[in-house]
C-alpha cells in the first residue's frame, strides 16, 4: 500500500488525493485475483455500489446502484452494471467483463485493465485501450442518492468514442430473478451539453411498487433500449451454496467522445435533482475528494499512517441516515456491506471507533438517540430487517453496550445537556435488567451477575441458528454479559458522581450497591486451571469451561473487576490459543467441535461461525485490553497490526476490513467483505495505542 501525496497519473481531474491504495495489472485484472478483491462506495442513505477490481460480477449484490427503498434498508438492485466499448481509430475495445452460465467469458474487458486504486477511497481503474490510457472512477453522490461514473482520457493520440450500455434490474438485493419478463420505460430529453433520461422500473411479482431512476450525461447522447441479457453466472453465490444465475435489462445507451485530458460523466440515481445537476466529471471528483479529505482532517489523520487513513475513510461507509420516529434527522450504522442491515449490537460495538476515534461525536450522539428511542422493556433493537422496518428485540448485550457507548460519547463531547436527556433511557435499561425482562434476561440476586437465555433463541453475539437449532446457545451467565453489566454500572456511576446530573441520588446509590456485588461475584468466572475466564457459568449442564474470546469484553474494559495478574494470564492464554493475524478465533483449536475453515454452504458456515472462525473485531478488543494492561505491550501489538493491515487492506474488501477469517492458516478472509465493527474496533484500539496516528514507542 502506498500513501502518495501527489496525483501521479490523474492530473486531469484537477484535485490531488491524500491517500492511495494501488494494485498492479495482475492483482487488479486477473479473474481469480481480481475477483477476490472488492470495492465499495456508499451514499450515506443505505444505497451502495459494490464490485470486484476485475469488474466481473460474482455476487447477487454486485452492482453500481443498490438503492434503499426505506432508507437505509429495503435495498433493491437497480443498476447492476454499465458495459463500455471504446473506439480509437479503427480499433474497438470492450472494457466490460461478463461470465455466462456455460462458463464462457465474453466480453473480456478485464484484459485491458492495467491497474486499480482507491484514491481517497474512490475506486479508480486504468485501462490501456490500444494506444489510449483511460481512467474510470465511481463516485456516489450523497444528496442525489446516485452513482456517477467518470471517464478521463489521460493519454491518447486522438479523441476516443465511448459507447456504454446501461443495464437495470428491479429485485430485492437478496433475490435473483433470472426469468424476469418486464421492460423498463425510458424517456430521453436533450439538454445543453448532454442529455437527461428517466427510467421507470415497474412493480413486479416480488416488489409491490415501481421505482423511477433519473439519469444524466455530460457531453453525449442517451438512447432508450429494452432488451434482456440473460443467464450470467455469479460464481461466489454458487460457492456459498445459493442460486447463481442472473439477468439484466439493457435500458439506455450512452454515446460520447472524449479528447485527451478531458473527462465525461454519467450519473444515474433516485433523486429528481439529477435533472438539474451540473454533470461535470472534474467537479464531481473534486467535490468528493474534498469531502474525504475533510474526514481525515476531522480525525486528525491528514498526516497519519496510510493504514489508519484507510480505516477512517472506510468508517464513513457504514454511517447512514435514518429518520427518527418524529421524522427528524437521525443516524444509524450499517453492520456490514453488502448484506447486513443496521444491527443494534454491531452499532454499539462499532460506534466508538467509527465515530469517536474519527472526531464525529455529534454523529455518535445521533446514532444513540435513534436507537434509544426504540427501547422496549429495556432492550435495544437487535436489527431493523431489510424486508420490514419493524425492529427485533433479542439481544442481551446491545442495551449494555449502548450505555457504555453513550458514556464514551459524553466524555468525548462533554455535552452534559445531551447526556442528561439520555440518562432516563440508560437508567431504564438498568432497571429492566435488575427486575428481569424478556427472554430470561435478568440479574441473579444471589450473586448480582447477568443471567440470560431460553431454548431456541440466540441472545449473545454468537448468534448462529440453523432452523430451530441454536449453534451456541450459551444459556446461563455468559461472561461478557456480566462484564458489560459491570462496565455499564461503572460508567453511569462515574457520570453521576461528577455532580453534573441532579435528581438521581437513589439511582446512584442502587447502582453503587449493584456494582459492588457484581464485582465481588465476578471472580466466579476465573479458572486457575484454564488460566483465563470461563465462558458461561451456571448453564443447564453446568459451567461451559471453554477457551473462548468472549472474555475480551471484560479484559478490554476500564472496569476490569479482577487483579492485574489475572488480566495478564488471560491475555497470554488468548495470545497462545486464539489470536491470529488481525483476528481472534472463537474457539481454541484443541477444543471439541473446533472448525478451522469458514466455507461451504450456509449450514457448514454456520457451524463454523463461532466454533473456530476468527473475527477481526475481537482483535481490536484484544489490542484495547493489552494497552489497558501494559501500554508498551499495546504499542508493540499496534505496530504489528499496522504492518499486517498494510497487506490486508489490499485484499478482500479493499480499503476496509471484512467480517471473518479462517481460524486455520493461511487465515483467508471470508464472509461479508466490509464489516463495521471490524473497522470500528481496530480503529478504537489503534487510537488508544497511538499518539497522533503514530504507534507509541
């Protein structure tokens, strides 16, 4: 990975980038290497574009515009791809790549890719089209909720002609519809220096309402089309055990010419404002570059290591608008792209790193406000499902994580007025846990620890479920729930002890008593034999004495309730049996039921999900824990992580961190390619272990 400060081959766009991750020809274009590397761009409303560096679609989620019908969820595949052909002199070269159901690849435009880069996070391809060198960039326009494709002719002996087929679909993002038989209705109008178009995608058997797309091009023409291209193959879907054949409809054709040094843009999206948009490719790129540089400046990372800059830019991808109950502005955090919604647990774990470590405390407070107003019986929404906006409530840890996140947001912002408004909701969580709430979640009055669980329901983050079978039920007293309870009580108690929040004397006394009792009882989790904490106490069959990483929630807390030697021994056990580069296994390899590879169909993956699969977000917790125990050890681990990040950010979900990795070597990245808490926890840990972006000596 490079951290270039000058725009060495992109002078035509008129704005230098601050941070760059680049790939050479083979890594970018090869149909094996290029398809395992994915890029992401988002609007901040839940809409996104996702694809591979080779431009070959391998997932049902790969496309240029997946739009959120009920922002930030209800996402639909709208514009899967745009296929370009370039003509220079008598040569005609395709820039598109498609694999068909018989395995053939046609066209094979990947051969023309000479490099790929993320320039301040913007996906950028360089093509060698005969004697011409052409660049292509993809930018999501936030206000218009649109995607802009910008082509820049960097070098050529003469102008080129570019023809682009614009394809559409209309399906839920989790669906495929290879036999769709509807046709789009496209209308085109000429405009000064370009053209405008509207494309109506009709309601279908699977989607109850129509969607209108608005399109515009700079310095070219648009022509309607309406014919289906069927049976393209999606190899990654097949590897994951799903249906893997898609179809798309050619709806528009763009024709334009580009002179050396010029840029041309095509924009298509959901907002009618595109009709009046100044579709200037250079200005679109300059504005997006400026927005991204401002994110780095806010995080005090303008001169920081390239790896931390990448994580800062990746963090922005997950932050989305979500209207609050009264229609006012709110925020949420998408758990991962492409297939996750905004999950309460993930949002609360990711929030300190995504927003507080990047200088965005106001956004953090909005996220907390948005979730806290949905509290029900002291429980936070576990998720807002894509198919319906009605929240689900079956997370025993999310409410406690919200208390901790709120306390961190208050300390970062010093906004007493906001925290005072949030306090009643936070105290209601404590009250509901104390007296007991849904799903057996309650405080055991005998020892003050958290008990949770009921048959057939998964309440902790280890939530894999196959049919009616919960893979890791963890009924009883999971270690992280009591650790989070202690940390929550300590956080509220510390805030109330400042004297800045009047009228809570009784609550403060109750919290102090409960905190003392839970702290004293937490020693029950310590196992001298294991040299670490037991995973679950008092389960249906007794204690679950497995070496698992859930104890990291306790180890990474400033409210660690045991002595320093216990923390040291537990961290050593995790380092020896669970740690992998930039991730932590969910089960020690010598344990019964360990599965070291996360692959195969969904059933196989779900059994491995929390039984050996390694998770990057846990590496962030480990770094925090090591730093709290010994700053020198934390600084050393941070240096190792930054070195590992240099390679990982160029693989898998480029510029970001994925959901999981294999527990077994070589620890291949798996699952969702861009995951919020992976990015957030690593950012939080590295921020704690560093000063001004430089690992502490």
